């Protein structure tokens, strides 16, 4: 297949029509997938802030990593920089209230998303799973990491290998759109009005980037529609990496259909997981996918937490959404899509580099797995919409 044919598989106009929103142009995008690079970039960007820092995270712990970031934020607040944090109430449930109070006393403004309500307990099933940083309206970060030691590879003063995750630093027009997404959440959760005009010098060239944020039933439908379109439209390759995989019947069907039309479909999933129930529920679908010709690889060594997709080497998606019921049907999620062949080549190279640290699952070996493992898979698959 030639490059022109690959380019014709996805176009700016077709994706905009399917998703119902326009791309931003001339963006500089830096891909990070090593724990040390991600946090070094985050800390450096925040230290350089002059006017405004906005952070939105599912998990923000008061461990060594969280405390180090908190100290930086307190210093910036003391210097007159406005600092605003949104944390998910459930995701950060183990972070003590005194941690937030200490930040507030230092001038940091804080909101909790989806706090528990005795009058509406079902409300607590929703999660704000997004990971987003905006600095001075000119630089942004998003991806899969949270603010906690395991994502950085930092345990009780020992630097180890962190969880395998992926994120992107962005500069350009997309930052304004991401800032708008933060402002929506900030207003919903009771934050004081932020008056900040983004009027920076944007790059004059760069990549096409599309914010893919979901915080309502309608926007989650749009996110799913774009994902399904991307799978159906791919004509050469589909490389999916996800931390939690419990596919719907429709996703199973379109992945099988992609293989049947000659597309190279590969799934990279965790070999070990922090959520055993979700881990086993996802494995209940391996047999069917393997029979259809989908290549399944499980990551070795550390926990795989990345959520990425690259289609035909040109259309990539990076963010917080997993390929499970919770992300696609219930959570608030934040992703960005990048339309660029050079970026797609980098994503593809990283995917295949990850495969060198992974085990390929064969149908012959999979059939011989122990009975107790099969029983756990089918048991947890029954509850897959609750995981």
C-alpha cells in the first residue's frame, strides 16, 4: 500500500464530519512515554508558569510525587500565579483532607469532581478520569498518567521503573480548546471564575490536533462513534494499547471485520494489572479474537497503563480513555487525536518497541490455560459493565 493510499483512508474533513468538531492547526506535539520524561516535563512546565496553572487529575496522591508537585504549586501561588486544581473525589479518596487544606491555605484553589451525595448515591458511579495540565494558556499536557508514585517509578525514596504510560505535551491552537474544556469542568464543580485571555504566539506550522473530550452521554456517544469509525475506516493497520479491555459486542465485531478485510489488528494489553477483576474480565474475550486473527500481546515486567491507538500510521489517539465500559459509557474522559504521518510513525515505532517487552498470545497456548483461570475470566466477564 502506498503512502497516498494510506493518506486517503483518513482525512481531516471526514473525521471532522464524523466527530462533529473541527481540528486545530499548527500544533507542536511532543510524545512522552518514559516515566522520568513525563514528570520532568510536567514539573519544568509548572515551574516556568507566570500567570496561570490549571490541573485536572483522576488521582492526586499525597505521596512523594504528590508532595513534590504540591510544594511547587505552593511556591507558584506565593509568587502570584493563579493555581487551580480539579481532582476526582473517588479517584483521590485516599488523599487526606489536610493535604487539600494545606494547599488552599497557600492560595491554591481546589474543586472536587463528583463528590459523594447521600441524596444521590448513584451519582458516585461516575468518574472524572481526565488528566490535563494547562500552563499560561500556551502549553498543555494530557495522557494516561496520574499524580502518584507508581506512575513515576518512585517508591519510598527508591527510584524504580514506573508504570508504562503515554502522554503528550502540546503547544498551539489546541491549548485554547483544552483550556475551554477545563473551564467547563471548573464552573460545574464550583470554581471561582477564571478570567484569562489566551493571546499567545502560536506556531506557524505543525500538526493537526483534535480534542476528544467526553463529559456527557452525548459527548461519550461522539467519542465512541469516532473510535468505531476509525476501526472501520482503517485499511492497513490498527494498533491499540489499553490498560483495561472489556470490549462490547460491536467492538468485537468491527475488530473481526477489520481482520477479514486484510487489516493488521494488534492489541497490546497488560500482563499484570492493578485491577484483577477487570484484567480477568477482558481475557474472557481472547479466544474469540484470536480465532478471528487479532494479534494479542501482553506487556511484561511492569503494569501497562497507556491508552493509545494508531490507525494506518497516520491517525493517532492518546489520552485517558480505556477500551472498557466505564471509559466509553460512564466516565468523563480526555483524549487528543493527531493527524500526522510523522507522528504516526513515531507512535508505530513505540508500539513495536513495546512488543519486544511483551508476550504474544497464541490460540494453542491460550486453550491450554488452567481451568481456574477460565472460571475467573467468565465470572468477572459477567460483571464487566460494573468494572
